C-alpha cells in the first residue's frame, strides 16, 4: 500500500460504481486496525505521525467511496473525465424542465404531506438515475455520459436538501 494509491486500490476493491457497503465498511475497519496510531506508540513520534496520515487517508477514502454520488464523480475523474460541476452546468432540456416543475411544486406545496409526496417522487427519480449511472460506469462504460449524470444528480441532491428545509419550515409553522 502507498498513500498515493487510489481509493479502490487502497481498499482492495475493483474500481466500479457497484460496491457492497458492508464489505466496504469491513475493509475500512480492517485498514484502520492496521494503521491506528496507538499501534505505533512504542515506535516513536515519527511512526505515530505516519500512522496518523494513514488513518486520515483511510477515512477520506471511505467517505468518498461510501457515498454513491461522490464515488461516481471519483470514478469519472480516475477515468480521465472530471465532472467539473462548477464550470460545466449544461443539462438536457427535459431534465431542466423537470427541475423547474419540481421547484414550482415545492414552492406551491400547501402542507408537509404534499412536500413529502414530492420528496417520494424525487427519491424514486434519483434512484432510477443512480441505477442508470451504475450501468454507465460498470456495464457499458461511457464516462462522459456518466459525468453528465453525476452533474444532474448533484442538482437532485441539492433539491432534496431544499425539500428537507421546506419540511422543517412547515413543521415549525404548524
């Protein structure tokens, strides 16, 4: 193992979108037990500092790999097609129309039941998009299309946060 290894190599996993979360978590625990700074207490400060670097590296890799969206963005980057969400905001017209419709529905929602129904619909769409993303990355690799799908899913994730805030606001006013 090297600190410069990619996250998948570090965890001994194939570089693919479809991961078993329990396996990922078990590998994290195993790696953390190997690199925990307390194991190196008798070897001095330098060994403990290096162990701390390893522990931080393992935690960062785990954070990136456990989230499907960040894992997909990372895979795109590893495959030479960065998502570049901050500079590439182009979206298909039908997706933009869907976003506008959802936003309008959220703004006009009279109660939490309506907002929760919208959240359910958006969650279903998000799930379908994640499945398509996995297909684009694992089954029929098309990294450019996958990067575009990641950007779209980032919009969906932000919208779901807006839904949460709206539900919180409705709960405090009722």
